[in-house]
C-alpha cells in the first residue's frame, strides 16, 4: 500500500483534488474501487472542485549505488544505499502547508532490480514511461526489455499518467527482465539479498523465536542477537541444526548452506558435570549473568567475541558511534545523524524518520486537513538496553512494520542514551504533551527501553494512546499499532465529518457572497451605463441648442440684412415670387426685378431654409435655382414678373 494519492483534474474519471481525501475513501472501503467511485460521484454532485498542479521536470541529478548485500528484486528491504532524484529521501523538506505558494506534489519511487536500488522522484503529472526512461539511464536496460512491476492496479501502460493511478507519496516497484539472463555473479548477489527465516528454539525456556535475517548476516551476528534474546553469552551457546558447511562463524547465512526460506535451529546453554546445577539456575534468570571465574573471560576470545558482546551490547561498532551526538543544538541535524547511524547499523529498510523538531513533527501529523492527519509514533532509543539491538533489527526493520508505520504514522525518533539528550526530550514532551507524559517516560528503566509512544492529536490537547516497550514481538507490535489505528480512525471520521460540514457551510457562504458581489457589480454597471446615457443625452441636447441658437442668430442677421420689400405702385419692375415649403406652406414676397439671386437665397434662409440644406426649384421646366450664380438678377434668372418655386431638402 502506498502513502498518499492525488487525482488529476485532467482525468476524465476523477475530479478530487485533495490528497488524503481520495486515499481515505479507498482505505475505508478496503480499496474497493467500485465503492470508491460511488463515493466519488456523491462528492462530485456536492460541487467538490478540482485543481491542477503545474508540471515541472524532475531533478536531473542521480546516482546509483549497490549495497553490501545487494537488494531483493521486489522490495526495499536490503539496499544499503540508493540512487536519488530531486534530493535524498533521508532529508525530507517541510510540508507544503508551510509554504506560501502551492508546490507540485512529488511522488517517490524506490525501484529494485537485482542487487541495485534506484530512487526516483517525479511530479504526479509525469507518466510511467518517464520512470522507465530514468531507469534506462541508470540501469542501462532498454525500455523494450523492461517490465516495471509492483503497481497496485496491475500492469499499466507507459503513457499512463501517475496521477490517474492514485498513488501514495512513497512507492516500491521492481523491474523484471525475463529476456535478460542474470550472470553467475548476479545470481550469487541475489542469493545474498534473500531474507531467511530462522526458527530458533530456546530449549531451557521452551520458547520459539521467529527471526528474519538478510543473507548478508553472518552466523556470528545471529548468535549475538540470540544472546540478547536468551541471555546466553555467545561463548556459552550450544547449537543444533547448523549444516556441516557452516563451519566458520564469519560465514554469511547465504553461504552457510541453510535452507531457504526457513531453517530450524535450537540453542541452549553449554553445560558441564561440575556446574550443571549452577548453569541451570543461570538459564532461568532474566538478566545477563557473568561467570565468576576469571579464566572464562580470558578464553572468551576463543569463541570470537569481545567483552562488549559478553554484556549484550552486540556489535562493538555501536560503542564507537552513538545514535545521536550529545548536546546537539539543532534537532534536525541530530535526527539526520540518528537516521544515518540507524541505517549503518540495521540497514536501509527502516521507518522514514521525520527530520525536524518534535513540534514540527506534531504539526505534520496533527494540524493539517482531517484527511491528511496521522498518528505520531515517537521512537525512544537507548543503547544501554540489551533489547535495543533486537528491537531495531527485528521489529523496526520488519517490512510489515515499516510499511504500516510509513502509511499511517509520522515517525519521530530520539536517543536517550545520554542524560543530556534525555533531559532535552523530557523538556520537549512537557512542552508539547504535558508533564504526565514526561513523568511516564521517567518511570521506565533502562532495560525496558526502547519505547515506542503512539500519540494522537485532538482538538484541545494531544493524547498518548499507547507506550510499547522493547520486550515484544513483531505480531504483538503490529496488533498494538493496529489497535491504536482503530481508535484514531474513529476519531478521524468524526473530524472529517465536522470538517466537511464546515467546508460545506463555508462554500454556501462563499457562493452567497459571490452572488451578492456579482449583483452589486451588475447594479453598478447598469447605473454607470444609465449615467453615461443621460450624460450623452445632455451633451447632445446642449449641442442641439447651440446649433439652433446659431441658426436663429444667422436667420435674424439675414432677415435684418434683407432690403425692404418694394411696393406695387413703384415705377421699377417688380417680381412677385411664391415659394412652397416642404411642409406645404407658401412664402410670398415681392422683389425688384434687378435684385440679385443672393437676396432671394437670404430670404429663404431667413425663414429657416438655408441653401446648404435645401434646394430651390422651379416647377416647369424644373430648374435648380440654387445652382445659378448668386450675383445674377431675377430678370436674368427668368423669375419675372412672377414665379412659383418650391423647396426640397438636399440628400
């Protein structure tokens, strides 16, 4: 199962833009796609809008590395180093909620091929083919011979967009090349990458231990881990079940000849007739017992162990490099050192520890959207506890535990081996979770470590659901994690319901506000248009008045400039003209026969019919008088002694 998914707005099937919303719907329905689609259709009718993220190229820098024991073909369990794109997975950036601008969602892929492990980081808008192109460059395998497996939805096409697969943030894939035959060296390397299940029976305690080890583990390392579990020093262990080829404790499990995938062994304390009763009592003791005779310590080197192993400290390298430096000022640097040392000791298959302060981890787990929230798992390590080595190698590095923690938890770690670091942890816990949690941590003794605190965020305060001690098994640890997850899921569903109702109310309010804003905007535009229209009417009216006033002034001036109308009794020739207007009225006036046509034009204009707008025509034959020379006389224009004219508007 992956970690997060983000559907795409360009997808024809989905429109959900919230990462946790989609994966929560799938989880609640046991990843039943049919039920998921029904729920999606319901959400679609509730006006859930989608948003898109811009596509940017994936980071161009990459490097590939091969772990000391290689890597299994179908999982990330045993790669000691990995190739990376767009940054190292051990150095995660702050979540997008801390960034002002929305960042494109990145998907992390850990791709295993034989002994190699390649990590690829791409935007969700990329395609499956782009992953293959990167792998072709890194693994030197043609795309045509490459089969990319591990998709939850089955085989996919190269053109498939990653966002349409609804992938979580972190994904594990593997490459198959059936057309390429592995070499002998590659086959040996793959054998080293296999995980062996050792069923070890502690005969005195009548108890079986199911321990998983990679093929790169040596027999000596297995015996050291069993020493931590059974309290039997390596030099006192008596084994049954090792094959005859396992003659050297420095041999790896892959080369020892044990059965794959499961091999049965038994162990007990080596006994002698002289001290059988004493050693029987030692077998029933829970704590590590040292021998009183000095010669036992002197011959400890004969069994290939040092004094650190006698006291259950496992590998002597743990003494040389602490999990976390003492008095480290920067919590992020302390966690980077912790993660690096954890990987060095126990391999790369471990939970992804949050790099940052406890406050930042709490923000990441508790204070996002309800669908994005997770439980906070706080791992407290103590190198002085005999349980730490086994708990880390067998519990924290178990693939099922790693997958479950990565999917459902934000995991934060701290080393309390040093008193200064422990005091700092107690101060942080008091500040974020209250004094009760800090006091609870104080009550645990060193041999009860390591501890795994499961914390759930609530509206008003944070609650510690469970404290898991180091003396547990993988099955017990998984059951307790699942129990905490059930409590968290019930609370999360209530929070999601409340958040959905609140968002629905806010959406209605936003729609109402938007409708009101649009209404105000429409009213404003209507009012502005009306004001513009009124202003235009006023302007046109003003122009019209000015034009009328100008015409009237011209008319009056022409009327005043006209010569007086001559009387009929005068001795001079008189021309009597009758002019019909477009309205049907007649204008009549007497003019001297020698009067110029301009006087006639001025008379007509003084009555409101200027010559630039109207033509003065004779009836029969039809002549346009206004085209004649204005200096001509009425006699010359043959408008004597009388004539009927009419006015016609110019076109």
